């Protein structure tokens, strides 16, 4: 590694380019990537290109090389950024944050893991047992959150399907004293439906392929994902890593502090969801019923510690309040029963995931911290959020994910471009003004009060079901017709082959999304 570090290819910092244009930028990036240099600085920003392979540029020796060094002493690396954040926090006793952004599949989740490992490694081995415990739990939590929050997509075999912001708390001496994880927008629709070639969350396949036969039988499951409606789309994917990952996740849960009963209850909920997906409905004499002999309903009842009649009633009826204040039970249609089953499955998984995150937070949160004894408590935040996504079919999740990425881009523009140029002006530095696209106009398209798409969706939802998709789209199109980043469903002739009656298009900073 030392030999490799002595050799640099191209410009290790883009600010050293003779000419700053797209051709030179891409040429430098390509040259460095081909020579195994996947990181390049732009000032204090590190640009990373995902090599999609293991690289021998991490670990104990590399950590030692970057520890305590200034940002530009060593070749560009994630470790350089992590060390700069840690030093800034210690020197100034100020909170710092590392923001990781990029398209889906860019390598954000791996980057966040390397940053966490680096911070855990450079904080001094402590005599205090609780400090070492906090480090251990922070690292092990990644494994668990990936199992329950990540999935294989067509872009990425280990795609984060939730946003994660992790705070790591430090004492005055720089020891980690705890942390907190915020999770955002779990893609719960994936529980009941995946696009062709994609998988459900890893946890389902790990349970089915990694559990011993006796355990599967106690959950009334078979070990083949193809048997279950919610996992059959991804059943053809490789099984080897699911088995080893399942063992690693169970071990990590124990290290974090989950009891055997809690671990058991997690997998009982997963089994319940898989069985719910296989419940089918039929109509007999105009009454909707559960098809079959009721065995699956009985298994769901057993796993959820309820009675079979209660499960069946919950699946076939809804409770409605009348205008007179009476409460009545109304039978579902077949379609409504299917919607109800899927809503129930998604809600169960979302609550399970939220409970797991809450349980981890309960273990790692700062306890009994006395500022008088231990000094000021500071924080390093690490943001690993969904990457920008464009699929063949983009749903509400992609709308939210891409809006989030627009906000991140806005933060980047604000901190890196606008503030830098304003500082030059204040200090009278001779410089050439750089024109850049300010994406505030796209952020406003989504979030502006009374005028943005979210406000219009709110209005439609408050109308009590009287607004159809078509009426909602008509309203959006009439109010946003002149917006340069919005196109309604009356698209160009080339698009007429597609069924665009329920579509609209947003021109995002990273591409057009329909």
C-alpha cells in the first residue's frame, strides 16, 4: 500500500486542473479510476467512484496512515474526510457532520460503514467498558439495519431502502459515549410488491434460507422463497450469502443486547407477514371469504397470539362510524380485502423496523452524562440517504426520495458554491464568478406552500375521496402548466404510445422522472 500511495495519477484534487470543464473533469476521473484511484478531492469534498469489487485500501495499516494527518497530507480517501471531521470536532468542540450523497448504487452505504469503522478505530482503546460497548454496538447495528432495511434492486444488490442519519456522541476527551439513529421513509411498499428482477428486504430471504428446518416448522414455513407471494419475485437470486448473513445478523442482535425472546419475536413477525401474503379471498353468495380450509389463518393467529376468528374478522371487515355516531362493521369486497391484507403486512413490517431501531437507540443513547465531570458532549453526524432514482415505474417513494436528493443538492450548492463565492467577495479576493444551476426552483415545485405538488396532494386527500387521480392531475396541470420543470400527461407525440393518463414528469437536477 505504501508503494501505491507514492504514485498518483492525474490530478488528485480537481481544483488543480488546468481548465475546469466537463471533458477534463471526466478524463481525470477516468484516468484515476483505471489506475485504481477511486477517490479524488475537490477541495474538502471527496468524489468517490464505486469499483464494485473489494479493494485493499482499507484496514489497520491505512487507518494508521491517515490518523491525525491533515486533509491533503495523504492521497484522497474517505479516511481523510472522517479524520478531518473528528479533528474539527475535537479542536473546536463543535458538532460536525459528514453528508454522503450520490445516485442509487454509488456506494453510499459502504462509505458510511468505512467512516464508522475509522472513527471507532482512531478513538483510543478505553479502560471504560461502556465506551468499548458503545463502539461495538455502533458497528454491529449496521449489519442489523442492512438486513431489515436493505434489498436487491436492479441497480444495486445491497440498496438501502430507508434513509439513515446517525449521531455519534463524544466526550470532551474524544471518546464515543453513545449515539442515536434516525430512520426515514422505509420503502414499505417493497414488502408486498417488487419490480421485476428485484427482491424483498434481505431479512425475509435470510429467515427462509438461513434457519434450521425445526425452526421453520415452528413458524409454519418452508425454506423456499418461491412458495410465498411476497418473496417469489426474488427467489431466483443466489442463496449462499443469505445463509451466512442470517447467522451474522442473529449474532449481531445478541451483541447489541436483544434477548432470545426478542429475537424470536422478530422472526415470528416476519413469518406472519409471509403467511399473510399467501391468504387469498373468494366470493360465495355475494359474501367475501378466506379461500381454503383456514389453515393459514390459524397459523397467523398462533404466531400473533390471537384467535383465528379475530384474524379472519380483521381481514374481511372494516369498522365504520356512521353520521349518527353509531359504529358498524362493513364487509370488504375482494379488492378491499386484498388492499387491507397488504396494508396490514406493510404496517407490521414498518412497525417492526421502527421497533428494532428504537431498541438499538435504547442501548446506545447517552446515559448519565455529566458535563461538569466529563466536559462538553459533541456530535459527529453521518447521513446515508437514498440515492437519486429513475425507474421504469416511479411511485410515491421515488417522488419522496428524489425530492430529498433535491434538498441535499440545495444544501451542497448553499455550502460549497454560494457561501464560498460570497466569502471571496467579502475578502476582496480576485476571482472569476462561476455560474451554476440553482435548483431552488425544483425544491419549490415540490414543497412551496399552496403552490407545490405536496400542497396539491394534501388538498386532494382532504376532499374525502371525491377526487380521482384524473381530477387531481387536471388540477396540478392547470396550476403548474407554465412551470419549466413540470410536464403534465399531455406529453409529446413520441410519448403517446404510453398510457399517460395518470402520469406527470418532473425535470430534476439529475434527470427527468415520470
